[in-house]
C-alpha cells in the first residue's frame, strides 16, 4: 500500500494554514492547506542540489510558492529522497506524492505542477505523461534537453578563456556570467554537473542515449495540457535556447496552442526574477487557461468533438434547405 511508507511526524496549525509533515517511501514531504482552501492542489518540484535536501521547505520553489498558498491553493512537495541530479527519482516520488495527497486529503479540485530548474524537467515530464491527473504546468528555467546539457557543459568546461568568451557573447551573456566571480569559477561549477549526469543515466549521451532522452522533456513534448515556461535570456546553467528547442518540439507535435514561453531579458538562473509577482501572475494565467479545456479531455478529443459538432450542424442545415 502506498500509505505504508508514511510516518507523520507533526501537524502544525497556524492562522493561515494547516501543515502536515511526513515521509513517503524515504522521501520527506510537506503539505500545507490554507484555511480558505479552494479545493485545488499545486505539487512543487524542487531543483538540483549536490547533496540532496533534508526539508523541502528549505528550497527556492517552496519559498516562492507562498503567493500560491495565499491564493487559496494547497501546496505540497517532496525531497525526492535522493541527492544529486535525480530527474527519474523526482518523477517517481512526485507522482507518488500526488496520489497520496489526493487520496489522503480528499482533493477533488484540479492539480497543477510547479517546478524550477531540474524540477522543471520533473514537472514537464509528469504533465506530458499524466494529462488526466494534472491540469497545467508552470516551469521556471527547467532543464529541457539533458543531452544538450551534457555536451554543452563538457565543452564549455574545457574551452579557453577566449573561446568561452566568444560563445557566451554570442548568446548575449556577460563575461563572466551573472552570479560568477570569474570564468574559472563558472567552469568549475558546470564541470561538476558532467559526472552528476553520468551517475543519473549510467553513462554519456553516446553510450546511454535512451536514458538521456527519457529524462529530457524535449523528447516528450506531446503535451495535452497548458504549459507556461518563464526563462531568463542570460541563463548559463540551463541556457535559454533549451526552452526554444522545447517550444519547437511542442510545435512539431502539433500543440503550439498549449505552450507559452516568456523570456526575461538579462535574467539568469534563479537570479533576480524569481519574484512573487512573476510567479503569482503566471500561475494565475495558467489556472485561467486550464479552465478553457474541460478537465479530463485532451485537446485531440476536443478537436474531434468540435469536428462532429460542425458535421452535425452542416447536416441539419442541409436538411432544412431541402
């Protein structure tokens, strides 16, 4: 049973919400339900940390979600029970948490996903795989293509100052990149990601291509629910062009109408634009957008129903014309 791994360690009542803390199959989770709960739920997907997270409340995605809680939505998140780069573990743990929260706390309203960085990939993959469970995805600078991540970072980490400067300049990114004191500090940071990717996938993109594709939303862009991405153009940890590649993949899948990409000019990874106003506005937009597509119906089903309605209407008028 799913609940067999759960051990509640506390329940805290505050003026604005009730909080539940526990573990689910080795992963700590926290859920907060506002006193004026609207019946809907937002599942938070945390980003990458080298050594893992002991408490989901100590992550940026959690702290930034306070504006969502203020809007009457319940929020819940998992540590994934693992450290390092762990997209697959994140997907499995987040799905498990979603089902547990729905079943345990009688969630009858819509369920949304909100992820940052590595958590953006987790949210996008879940949204594509379970469109009947989730009603929309808010993605902030999420990883879209793990193959590109590996190849780009492995190359950048070994470029000379002159060549690295040229590549960053071509992407309209300042040198050194925002958030780093020097080019060498940047190299050191991204070089550490390469073995983390290998540990997650069991090899390189050349030796384990399917493992990299399985963890890359760009290869799973057949979305049937609304998705919003917010991404800074000066991001060097997850370059902005990855979101453009994802946008193209969504278009190739025939679902451009379900994807909106907002760029923050000069914004870098987590720096300066993860603001309450941005999260609040884009999440409100996502919820309103989700109301256009009836829950439980994919866009293909809606198109079929629309075509049938047109056919029936045309047949009706032909009969009247006789």
